């Protein structure tokens, strides 16, 4: 009769197999790099590596921009051309995916380091969700050294290395397989069908290529996009215990850096689609966190001389509920009205910015 395998050997085999599997998964995710968190290796990320892309575009911009648009992806549709007309300044849109106050401070410090000054004006969109006390710095920040070195000492060490722990996560492994499937699809389709889904212009403004085509044909599934935001933000605000003191400090430092160097700051809260707002107010403590953030931003405005306008609701700028790509990303008809409202708040003539 065969001798039974000793429990110790079974345990060793199990541990060795598990270790090997984790190693393979980690190497797969590192090589594919689906979120662009590990430098510029791997395939094209399934999401835009906006910090690196925007920094490349900013450095290629003809002479340093006179004005910056800062914020998350929710500010990426603010047109520099429209702001240029309003202010006679040359703006660059430096909005980045999941942008948070640490990003804005790093961008401003980089600008100052490169030019020896600050821009003449900054338009800064504040996401209430970006002030969450439970969310670490975006992992893509630490993978972009041109920005990260300006904020690294103020980011907890464990957040800096969090991206490496994510190598073994289920969500990143799924994303790696999605990236590989997309590569296979690209290799099997005609080049004419491979138009980029979205891209940035030289001024940093995002262009929704695929979604714009679908909207023109009446094929865009707004409901699916809204439902995704509803699930995402309900989970986010359900765990939103309080405003992050660290992120409020970063935001104050960013604004103070500007106002102390003759840079006019225009702060605004980013908008939520009414249907998303309704769900968040009903299901989470969103409204309380929003009120706290607005009150804090008003105090910051009074302390620093920065301009602040609450644009979190469509009614604040007489916007249109149909001019959204989903629950959080307004399209140009709304962003133009937001800019109009933001600069109407200024009592002195806009040309004083020059």
C-alpha cells in the first residue's frame, strides 16, 4: 500500500504553489502594467496615465502657460480656448485622473521649480470625494518622478509602496487580462476601427472620440455610465467618515503658494448630475460632507483672497442635465457656463488678470 503523504509535505507543497502563483500574478501585472502604475513599461494602460501624459504635454507647450486648470478628470473638459477669451491668458489643462490636493500642490511646485515663478491664474476644481480621509494618494503619482519628488516627503511611506502591494490584487489581475484581450482585438481589427477612445489635445483638454461618435449616432448608453458612477460613489461616500485634515492642509498650501506669489486662484466645487446627487443624499452622508467642505472652502477664500464658487449643483450655473457624459463629467455646454459663473463672481474686470 502507498504511504500517505505527511501533512508537513502537503503544507509545503501548498505554500510553494501559492507563492509561485502569486509570483506569476505579480510578474504578469508588472509586465502588463494595466493602470500605468509602474512607469512606462508594459502595454498601453486600460486607463489614461494622465500624470505622465499631461507632464509631457506641459513640457512641450510653447513657453510656460500663463494659467493652469487643476482638478480631476471632472475638470478635463474645461476648454483652455474659452478661458483664454475670458482672461487673455494662455491656459493649460492639467487635470489628472483621480486628482487630489497632493497632485495640485506637486504640479504647482513643479511649475515653480521649472520657471522660477507661479502662473498668473489657477482655476482649481475641488471634488468633495477627493477630500476623503480613507483613500490613499493615487498610485500613479508615485510612478511619475517629475511630480512625485515635489511631494514625496509629505506622503506616508506605506502609500508610496501601496502600488506594489496591488500587484497581487484581483482587480489589477482582471485589468491585465482586459488589457491583453484589448491587444488581441486590436491585432485582429482593421486600422480604421482603432480610433482612440479618448485623447488629449496639446493644451491638455480631453476629447471623447468614441463617446462623441456614439452620441452623434444616438447610441451612447448614458444610463449604464450613470449606474457605474452611482455604485462607485455610493461605496466611496459610505466610508467617508470625515474631511481629511492632510488633504485640507495640502489644498491650503497650494492656494497659499499661489496667492503669496501674485497668482489669482479661482476655486470651485465640481458638479454631480442631479440623479447621482439624489442617490448619494438618500443613501450616504454625502450632503453633510459637502456642506463641511463648502464651509471650509469659504473660510479658505476669506483667509487667502482666493475666489470660491460652489458649482456642485446644475442649478448653480444654470446648466443642462443632458450635457453630461455620465454622473460626474460635464460636457462643454456646461463647462462654459461654469466658467462664466466663476468669472462673474469676480467684481473687478477680468482684464485685471493680465
